[in-house]
C-alpha cells in the first residue's frame, strides 16, 4: 500500500472494524485500507449477498417490496436499490447477449404502468417522467424470446429507441414479419430503422363498450372485431397476430405487482419501474434463449446476478 500523498510505502497499522487490513503512512500519518470487495452489489451496499439474492428472488416471484423487506429483514430502501442494480444488470446482459437473432416472426405491444401517479392526476408542476409509463416489448413468436423492451411514454421518441433495440437484437440478413397494434407511433421508426428488413402489419382491435362503465373497469372489454393493415412489404395475412405478446404481457402483469391494474400496487420511482420489468422478463429471456428447462430457471437467475459481468 502506497500513500497517495507522499508516495512512500505504508506500514501495517492494525485492522478495521470489518476485518480489513489498515495501513499508516510514516510521513504524514494518514491511514488507508484495502478496498472491500462487495461483488455484484457494488461498493455502496454492505448487505449480505445471500440475503440480497433472497430479496431479489422474492421480488421476481411477485412479492412486494414491503413483503420482501419484512421477510428478509433488509431495509426497504436497500431493497429498492438492489432492485435497480439487478434491473440494470439484466438490461446490460440482454443488450449484450440478445443480438443478431434470426427471428422470422416478431410481435410488439406496450404494457401500461405509471410512475408516481396516473396521467390524469398530473399537473403542470410535475416532471415529464411522472404519470403513465409504457413498456414496449417485442417477442419472437415461436420461442417467446424477448428481443427488446423500452420504457417511456407512447411517443415516436420511445418507439424509435425501442425499434433501434429491436434492430440490434435481430439478424440484419433475415427478413421477418412484424406485427404491432394500431398505435400510430410505430410506422415512422419501423420504416426508418428496419426499412426493407421487415414485412410490417398493424392489427387494430375494436372493443365493445356497451356495458355500464363501472362494470367494464373490472372485467375485460368485449372484443368486437379486428382489422389488419399491411404497412410495409408483403406481410403474410395468416401471421398478422399480436395474441402471443398480449398473453406474455398478461403473465408479466400476473407476477409483477407494479404492473397489476386497478389495485394499490404502484411504483413511485421511474428507476424501480424500469428495473421491475427487466427483472421479470430477463430470466424468461435467458431461459428461452438457452432452451433450458423450467426447473433450471431459478439457478439461471442466480447465475445472472452473481456474474461478475453485466
Ligand atoms: Zn503520507
């Protein structure tokens, strides 16, 4: 250990309370110690790694932050930062590993959530990030592999970021069929970024709203009819479908309390809401990508988090 100040070798001077070796410079009297290795949790977190994994596993299984905190005994705020760390690691893992997938049939949809409050309750003083938050998710139809996802408002900007991610995730030489809902933010970035790599169609679904409003809210709206609109290329009529991605989003909602609708479960920080879908979707993705058995999923999750890499 060398003194930063005097650039001379320091002598050992006892131990720190946490057991790390302490050194003292003979010239200036300053003390130093080795940097503690906190592993994947990072330098700020001094929580036990197994406890942290337990808390994350609980969140991934659909427990709330409060319940994870009560069971593991870890502070709520610590769990929230663990969630963000886990989410970011999943995000970079996906960005790194899910690349050049020779996908043939891709479906995309947005899943609704909100940050802080619902859009209707926001006022002029609120940040842009507060209010409704949409997570764009794109899956490969046959394997259900999640190719890309992006959290944001339902704007062309968010859609552009999402389509860029999708472009990196899919193989540039494989032409694929792409279906989204009728949201008007898609055609521009799809044409711009994916260009002649796709046969793109939009599936517009129409629902009946004839029941009393209050009743409708607690049950799904009745499906009336759907129109498929080819946008670019020559999409195969039989493959124009968003059912698989909608089913996937249903599962995501089922075990991700932040995204449950019409309940008291909500996210108050945009960091956590980003982390949450990632935390939930990434193991599924790595699972699908490696075609591992369901039983191995749990282990995969752990491997994912104990990795030194992303
Ligand atoms: Zn010194």
